[in-house]
C-alpha cells in the first residue's frame, strides 16, 4: 500500500511514460491522447479479430484494382465509403463483443448471444453492401475490357 492508502500497481517495463493515459477512465485530456487511444483500439481489434485483418488486407487490393481499371472519382468515393463502412461496423462489433463479454461475466447468456449475433449481422450487411458497390463500380469496366479483348 502507498502512503495515501491506495494499492501499489506494478507496471510492465516501459509503460511508465503512458501510465496516466493507459489506466484512466475519464475523458481524454488532449487531441493527441484521443488519437493514441483510437490507434490502440485499432491495434487491439486487429490483433484479436481475423475478419478485421481480412478487411484490412482486401482494402489495398480493391484500391489497386480501381487504379488499374481507371475508376472515376465517384467510383473511388463509393469504394472508400464502403470500405470505411465495413471497417467501422467491424470495430463497433468488436467493441460490443467486449462489452457483452464483460457484462455476461464471460459466460453464456442468451441475450448476450443475441447482442453479438445482431452486431455481427450489421457487419455482414455492410460487407454485402460493399460487395454490391464493388460490383456496380467494377463490372462495367470489366465487361468493357472483356468486350475489347474479343
């Protein structure tokens, strides 16, 4: 115990500089701190969520394909909005899963399952929407390329 009666926490080596940021439960004091937490959240999600890693791997492939097919600015905008929608939905799903697990005490509860399944459905629908946007943007160009090759 510290002199003021609070328990002493032993921190892993190298975390002393960020102790205040890593362990507080209040609002971020600065914009820099907000970005630190946001980047940390992406790292945590990427580490634990296979589907998010897949989305992050597909993103550059889609953008390279758009470049190679010479997609117009509006097509890029639709693709980027779709990619952002899917990744945002996946991050929200991950946050919901963490909160539900905490609330359910890491045990099975039917309501917890419903919450997780519903959040996963949001990700699935956003991904299907992104696929439809990809088809709408890429299909005319691919058809034109195939027709020109004949």
